[in-house]
């Protein structure tokens, strides 16, 4: 383990977080908030700048950065960002509990959207801004953002980007990694600006437009009003946000190809086709199940589309209390929580690409069992899957469900019923937000004990980083020479 390079990169990243905290500090001045809000952000900024400078005072001579260092840097930076990012809430009193602040900020950076707040409307504008801004930063990735602005670590940073980028495979847009990161963030921010403009010119005020766009872009879903999107009661906003969530659930490599005019390559993406098919199928099935309970077909379509879009992209915005929907509809939503959107997007979950590969491997094994002498090739995007990829996705599923089961067992010590415990783990581990039962869309995670909140916080981090970085960070073998 090259601890010196880990120390250096983490130090630089803490300085990046300090710079990001300047934005909510500016917001506190704009809205002329009490001095405690200005102090809370300024104190954390100063602390992070000092600590960051101490850790990154000198570039180490040994710049070797292997996969192990990459995993540790990613996991450690996300944990530290969540911890220090929650300190302003504790200092200004908006979230007095350190555990609650860590939970809320972890939920923000991992774009989960689960919340311990029962009344978000009492928060100051600066707190609301920082809370939603974490979605924007965490959506594309803290380290991707850092690589875009810290080119000095580019030559050794491929293992960092691999560890943070969601999905079973990793691919650069161009040969130079920092350039790839800048292209990704340029597309990401440009798309965010489009959502802001659509909401603002549709009648939403600028502050609300910005914060909701951060949630759409990061597929995070922190609401700034009690009741999420529902209080606006404007169909236009629901359609803009619903469609926006689906678009941000698409692999950004495909969006890049689309902007280059390579439409054929985009349409040939097997994952994109399955993504559209799953969304369409889920909307159709739930609409049929709810048809007799709605008086207006347009409201039915809008509510179901918005909810399916929010769940499969793991955003967490809500316009309807789906906790009151029939069991069939809830089951479909629960399955969508596990599927997630596309790899290489800002969404969580297993990812559509993995689910498709699992289905194809299952079919291939059935064919092989029926005819042992038959050679069955598993194709994905018209290319045969190699053994390493098949083993990788299979191993991920095993570890995923082992961790899921472990968190579920621990949560049953606190949560009163199985549905609430199961859906709470599903909602946080898959970075979705609202769950079912006592932690459903009409409730929050406030009633859980600190023990459960810590378990779910690390579940959110593990889910966003696709498990391995967090496991490697806490493995004793990692820190041996």
C-alpha cells in the first residue's frame, strides 16, 4: 500500500470540498441569514483547507497508484466528504445530531435521497442548497470531478476512475483521462442547465429550479418542500422532472455518442433497449393495476410514469404515496429498485446491463444442462462475453446479496416489520431514497436508531461505489505492506 500517494490525493480532495462549500456560504449572504450559518460553513472550509494542505503538502516521489490504492482513495474520500460535509448542519443546528448529519450528507453525495428530516421547509436556504448540491457533485462522482480540475494526478488515476464509475465495465471517452472527465462533466452540467431553464421558464422560481435540477441530474431526489414534488401541483413540472430523470439514467457514453451524431451506435446499445422496454412494461402493468382507482387517465399516466421513472433511476422524488398502492404495483416498484438504470449513469441499483447479463447466463446454463455437449456463447451487444466479465458480474451478485442479507438482519433489531426493514435496505443500498412501510414516501428515516442509521449510511456508500471500495477500505489486508 502506497500510503503517501493516498494521503496526497485525499488531501487534495478535501481542499476541493472546501472550495465547494464556498457556494452555500455565498447563499447564506444572499439570503441574509443569521451569523451562525456563515460561521458554520466558513469554519469547515478553513478546517478542510488546513487539513488538506497538511496531507498534500508535497507530492510523494513514489507516484505508484495501483487498483488497491485507487479503491482506498475512492472509499476514504467518500466517507470523509460525507462526514465533513455534514458538519455545517451540526454547527448551525439544522441537524444537531452528528449521526443524522452523516446520514443526510451520505444520502446526498451518494444521490440516495433518503432523509431523517421530518420538516425540510424549516431549513435555511444555505442548508437546503448544500444538501441538494451534494447530489450534483456525487451524481457524476466526486473523483471524476476532481480529475476534471486536478490534472496533475491524471497519469496515475485510471484506477481511481475505475473504482468510482458504476457498472460492470469501464471505458474512457478519449485517451487522456482528465479530458474524459472534463467532457463528462461538461455534458452533465449542460444537461443540468437545460433542466433548470425548463423549470424556471415553466414558472418555478430560480432557487427551487436549481435545487430540483441538482436532484434530477444526480438522480438524488432530496425535496425542498414537505411532500417532495407533489405540493407544486403542476403537471408540467412533473413531466419535465420525470423525463429528466430517465435521461440522466442513460449511460453518459451513449449521450456523448448521440451528441457526436453517432445515432446508429446509440440505438445498437442493448442496455438502452432493455432500459426503455423495462420502463414501458412497468408503466403499462402498474397502470392496468391502478386503472379502477383513478378517475382521470391523464393523472394515472402521469403519476405512474413519474413514480417508475423516479424508482428505476433511483432518484426518489415522489408525487404519489405509492405505499398505498396495491401489492402488485408495490412489488413491481420493489423489483425496479434492484434493477436500477444504465451503467455509466448517475443512477444506482444493480444496473440494467448486469441484469441482462444475468438473464442471458441463466438461459445459457439451462440450454447447457439440457444438452451438455452443446457450446453456448453468451452475446452482449453482439459480442461474446469473456470469462472474466462473466465471473465478475456473478461474483458481484453473490457479494451484493450477502451484504444485503447482513444489513437486513441487523436492521430487524430496530425496524418493527419485515417490509419496512427489507425496503429500507433496498432503498438505501440501491441509492433510491423512499422505501415502504414506516420509511415510505410519506415518512422519513428519523425514527430509526443511530445504530440503524450508521448501517444504512455505509450501505448507501457501498451501493454507490458498487461495494468493493468500501470492503477493501475496511479489510485489514489492505493496510499490510
